[in-house]
C-alpha cells in the first residue's frame, strides 16, 4: 500500500538527523596477498575442515580423477549442463561403465521430480575464496541453480587461477556491483546442521557430499 | 499477538529456573557456542578492527535509512523484485497472505526468519487454511511441538536429543524411536525433501539487503533456505527495514562478523545472494520474487540517537549465548519473540514499556553482551534508559512508549528520602537513630505487599540498635 510506504518514509526522514557529523570509517585491513599455490592449499584445507572432499588435479588429469570418484560409488546418473564447455568435454569422452550423463535441459516445471531423484551433479564454478574456503557459483541459463542443490552429491570443478584471497577481493576485482546475476552462491561444504544439541551433522537439505576438483596447471 | 498477551515474568522465570533439564541443555549449548566464537576471533586486535568496521557500516546505513530504502526499492523493482511496505505486523502478514492466495497456493515452505515470527505469520496463514511448514531443522522440531523459537540462531536448543527422539516418534508417522542425531537428521531430511519438491510458495527472511544492487542476502548451513528461495515458483522475502546496507562491499565484513559471532564459523555452508526472479531463458528459480519491508516501530526507534543503536543489530545471538540470565532461563521465559539482551532492549521499545518493560530488568548489567556484540550496541546503557523511563514520565518526543508506567508515590518518596539521608548529615544521623530504635521490628515490613516482591527472594536486613558509627564513638575512636 502506497500510504504505508509514504508514512514509513516520512517517519524515517523526520527521524534521521540532518546535521549528523559523519565519523571517518576505519579502512578494511589489507589482506595478505597469497600466491596461487598458497591459495589452493588454504582453500583445500579450509574446505576439507568443512567436510568437502578436495582433489587437486590438472587440465590433463581431471577427467580421470572424476571417473575414479564416480566408479567408487554406485550412482543412478550424473546431472550435467550439456551447453557449457565443461559439459561438452564430458559428453565427448564418456565411458559406458560410468553413471549415465543426464542433461539439465528442461525448465524445472517439467523436470522437478527427476532433479530431486538423481544421485549426483557436476557444475563449473565462477571462482573460489581462499581465506574462508568457499566456492563461488554464478548459476546461469545453461547451469541452473538446482544443480548444486538438489542431488545428494555435488561435484564442482574449480580453476585454480580463479581463487581470490577473500570475498571483498572477488567483489572488487570482478566488479560484481555492476553485473550481479540472478543468483550468486558461496558454498563452503556439504549442507550441515547443529540444531540438535549443537552436534554437527552433514547432509541435511542440500547435498550430503561435496567434491571439489581443482584444476591447477 | 504477543502484545495482547500479558506475560507473567516472575512465574515464567521461576518455572524456567526450576527446570533442571532445561538448565542442563542450555548450559552445555551456551558454553559451546561461546567457546567456538572465542576460537574464531582469537586474534583480539583483528576482531576489534573488524568490529569497528561493522559498527561504522551499520551506523552509516541507519543514518541514510530512508534514502537507502528508496534506492533498494528502485533497484529491486528494476530487477523485477516486487517491493511492499508494511507499517505493522498485521499489514505484513496480510501482504504475504494475499500474494499466496493470488496463486491459490496452500503449501508454503519457510526458511528461518525471526521477522516472520515477529509477524506470527504461520498462525495467520493457518487460519486461512494454508500450511506453512518450517524447514530449518530446529524450526521444524519446535513447530512439531507447537513451540516458538527459544533462541534466534538455534531455535530448538532448549530440547535435548531424547526429547526430540520422542517428539519425532510421536508426531511423524511410522518413525521408530532413535536418539542418534544423524538418524534424527535423516528422518527430517526425508520428510522435508518431499515438501521442497511440492512447495508452491517459499518464504524467507533477509540477513542483509544491498541498496546499490537490489540484492537480498541469506546466510544458512542446511540448504533449506536455498530450497525455499529456489524450488517454488514464488518467493516472498520478509525483512525488518533496518537490514539494508548501502554497498555490496559492506557485506563481507558484516558476513564475517555474523557467522563468527553466531556459531564460530568462518563462513556458513551457503551464502545466497538473490538479485532478481528467474530471467527469460533461465530454467529454474522463482518466477516471482516479493520483498516485504516491515516497520513495526522501527522508524520510531530511529529518532533517538541512543535507542537507534538497537537497530544496528545483525541478529547473531552472541549476546544471548553470553548472558548469565539467558543462559539460565532460555528464550521462552521472556515471553516475546526476541529473547536475551537484544530482546530486552528491542521488545520494550516495540511493544511499549507497560507491556514488556519488565524485560529490561531481566539483566544483571554485567556487560558481557556489550563485550561480544559485533556491532557495539550499548546494550546496558539502553537497558538502564528503559528502566529509568519506566519510572519517569518525560515530555521528550523520543520517550519510549509506556514511559512512566511504573512511577508511584511510595517509590519516588523512598528514593527522595534515600537521596536526603545520603547528602544531609542531620538526616543521616536521624535515619540511623530511627533504624536503631525500630531495630528488628522492621522485619515485619516484609509482609507488606510493596516490600514482599523484594523480600521473597532476599533476606530483610535486621538493624542493630546502635550504628557502627555510634559504637566507634563510644569506644573513643575518632571519626575524623
């Protein structure tokens, strides 16, 4: 109701002091700049502490690393994004003994039940945060939001050159404020809760397992 | 709802204190939360620097609150998010209800939101035949038991695993009794997964809203918040209007302070930033996103420079975890949605001193809350202000609602007498003589109604027939 809006804004305008002297704000303490190796190591250590499985591999070896992960589990399928570079690479060399690749190609209205029934998914990432140990995901039309949420196992592929020191750095260097997408996600591990006696338990409503393949070199 | 209910604080407090199970559950949990927070902020200087930054950001946001809210509205609208303004909780609930009804929806899934508790939204929706299911594990547990949250971060912390095991066994069909936390968790996961798939409208809170970009930020660990804001075709976010910040760069320090203070985490499992509904070509996400901005007395709080500090709060719950009173009572005894130190300063300002003023006395003024507050809210100063205003009527336009509700002749005369005997030597001598003469007769006063409230938990002093001063004088000790 517009009258509520006007009433609230009028009260707020009357309430905010007009002559308030603005105190200078403390500057953000400069973050220590880490080398790529240090960033990979820190992110790995932090994310493992949050029960993510982190595999450091390279551009040549990551497909084999992935296949090893998949062969060690019995999965009913792997949800993937066929239109991404990652998806095309996967589809080009898929082995018949691996869980079938299932493309996220239809709108959620047509595919919701299937999305909630599939065991695993694989997505790319926008980057990572070394200081806290988290992945940055920018879901898009090709790689939708539920991919990293509905399946119990989420596998994420991270390019080591895209790991930032901190969230503040990621925002500043990539100028997020000029190009925020529909949804930005930071993910630091499999879903968890401590709501019963503060006992930390993994795998609540989101994925029970998170595997990160870091492509370093 | 709460405002129409008379809260019997002394009875609530007595009940809570005499419940050993509750006290054990709370003690263990609060100690753990405190320890985790200390571990994450072990570098004192770094923490103080971060805290100064958080305080400054929140102060700047509040100074520009009307402009930032207009900017937020403009940005959200450009992005396709529909913005609604509500002066009262009733109005906010009505807005949610009409959005839900316009979609003929009956299955609502909810992420954790204290503002929705403040609105008593579930109650309103249920009255209209709409199922509003809490999906945060803690909230799900207490909803099964028809309770309200006892803590703003860990809502079911007053219950232990045996109680939850019994509850699940009794309330969820075909559920075997188990006290294994992982199994209890798996039971809830199974029940709620079906609900996420079937939910027609998702409701969530907002931790920070960024005016610059029109972005709604949500902090969580379980993934239920993401489910509620991603899976259903409609998402309604409800937010106290003080939660807006100016820039995206304001978010990282506040996020760090929030997760560290709340649960001792560097970052939560998920940080979810929502800037628009599903765009053309995108395959999932809600097609409609609504933002409901709730005032409910906040604009009045903003007017007073001291009370305004209350609105800096980022709802981390650290003040609860470190409060010697909260730790012994838990949240329910306070009788209102927001318990603990922050509740004790926020609630009386919203509900009026005449209703909730007693909350301001549920504190020892030890200052632990202030020491841990990540945005430096002067909680004890505000508590004292509320106590003072409870007794004194003032003409100030910023006076708290219900000021002077406790003012009475007997008490003001007592304090006038107290001031006199401690400032005028003759009055002091007279007073000592009188007390000496009456001596132990005074204990009878403890039967008098006015004194009884005080003496029921304290021993009435007995006065010696001669004061120390007089005895010393008799012995010839010089008092100079």
